[in-house]
C-alpha cells in the first residue's frame, strides 16, 4: 500500500517519512516539470513498484535462480522481457534487470569492450552523458575513453566522429546523449564503428518512448546493443534496460548479473512490465506525438521571443536554450524558475565557458507536462513564463499562471 491512500500504514507508523513524501506529492502537484529526464508515471506503475515482491531475492535469470520461491519473479521478468521485445520490434534479446541507465551502460561497456578496453562516446559538455566515458565516471576510469564533440551549430559532425574513432581504434562506439535534441544517424554511426571493427552501443535513455512509438528513428536492428532508462519519455519506473543482438546477449546478461549487480529489483521489473504494457496501447503513440509537437512548438515560441535554441530547434522532447545573449546563467534561471513553480535544469551548452554548476544553458523537456495534458495553448503560456524569467522579471509574477495550469491539468 503506498502513501497515496489515507489508510497507508506508512502514515501511521512513520509520520515523519510520510510527511516528507506528502511534501513531495504536493511539490509535484504544484510544480510544472520541464526537466527533460523526468515524467509522471501512472498509478499502476507506482502500485507495482510498491508491491510486496520488493521482499524477494531473485539473483540469476528466469528458471536459473540462486534462490528458491522465484516462480513469480520468473513470470514477471519474462513478461517484462516479452513486452519489451514487442515494444521495440526487431530487438533480438532484452535484459530488464539494470537498476539504472548508468548500470546498464557500465554493464554494456564491460560486455563489449572488456575491462580496460577502448571506448569512444560524446563528451558530456557536448550533450553526452557521464557514463559515456567522462573521467569522473567509472566508465572513464575503467576504460580508455576518448570523446567527440559537436560542431559550431551544436550538431554531431560525423567526420569528427570518424576522425576520433580512426585515431583511437575503440572496441565500442557510443551514440546518444542527454541533451541532444536532434535525430541521430545510427546507420552512419554503425558504418563508422564497422570501419575499425568496433561495436555500436546506442544509448537512447532520453528518446526511448518516442522510439517505442515510432515517432523518431530508432537504432534497434542497427546498433549491436541499445541501452535506455525506463523513467524518461518511456514513462515507467526508475530503472534501466538493455536490448541486444543475439551474438551479444550472453555477454550482456553476465555483465549485468553477476558482473554489475546482485539481486534484481523485482518490484521495479514488475513496474517496467506495467509501463511497457501501457506503451503498447494505441494512446501511447498519440501521447508521444504530442510530446514531440509540444517540444517543437515550445522551441518556436521561445525563438519568436528572441531566445536562442542550440541547433535552432528540436526533433524530440528536448529544447536546449542558449542563454549567452541575455548575460544570465543557467543556474540563475533555474532558481528563478523554481520560485515561479517551474522545475527546469541548468545545462551546459556546447563549448560552454561556464562551469557545470553554473552553465550558460537551460534544458527543457515536454514529456511530463504532456502527461498532464498540455497542448499548444498551455505550452505558449509556459514559453511566456520562461522568457519572462530569462529577461529577469520577478518570478512571483508568474506564480498565478503556473498555479492555474497545475490546477487545470492534474497529475495522473
Ligand atoms: C543518455 C543517458 N544515459 C544514461 C543516463 C543515466 O541514467 P540513470 O540516472 O538512471 O543512471 C542518463 C540520465 O539522465 C542519460 O541521459
């Protein structure tokens, strides 16, 4: 029983934790989440995640466990796997156990590159992710990593990728990022990887939901391995997943367990199964179409008000704002936005002169507000608020608009 219900045992047994969780519930209800990596999952997903199967140890894989009493865990994991394979048509194998996107990447890199192997990924400051070989991440410490950047417009330059790959001769080339708003040419990445005998790892943590719905090009069937998180556009519980071609599957499974993790979080796997079931419904495609249309419209509104967008627009749910023209930092706008009731995050823009905790950019995403039911009118209002905040208007002025939107578009 989750905190959602007034009779929740948590409320009686531990009012202190319950009070914190109530506060988070209020925060989400009264805040518009424009953080591109977040979403609002369904009550059914949350119910599965809070279920009794959290008690169960199930080290191993279905029908090959190190503990007794795993028949339910087996059924759940197999269901999640089958739904994942149905959702990402063309995928040959799926591992639904990774606790997170980072664990999924670490396991995939060990499986494909081996300890100390050479890898190439997109630099964090160009829009990549820490787990693609950044020197503060284990992926940068345990592998010999090199990174590629983006061009002056913020776009991936395939010639530059090829140059770095030829020079470094990696075993794994990684495509994908955390703040890259454009489609990626996975076939071109695969061709570059092939030139040096490398494997292609596509990390689709961000656009996974759009890909499942067939809204943006997918690397499934092209990349050797595809990693993702389940909690961003895919709108599931927190967690990771790996899709693999048959010839990589065995190595991936043993890199996840026992390589990178112990017992799987079966309650999260159950919640992933629920989310995949939801994503297989026809209305999920309509939702993802709206996510993408809302992002394109948001970018258009911001540009019309004089803001600069990195790459000039978006192909997915992400809009990366370049704030340099306004002489304001990402950190300052993030703080103002919170005061107005908007959750956004500061984000480095390509070649950002400012440090990561300050930045010159703002990353916005439309997955969560689209879950609330936002369309063009509401996005236009949000754009007005963002522009006002960037221009330095008092955040308090925007509170009523945000409050009104939250009231009329409740959380699921
Ligand atoms: C591209 C990419 N990969 C991996 C991750 C890591 O996911 P997690 O936070 O679940 O470890 C993220 C998270 O934002 C991401 O954007």
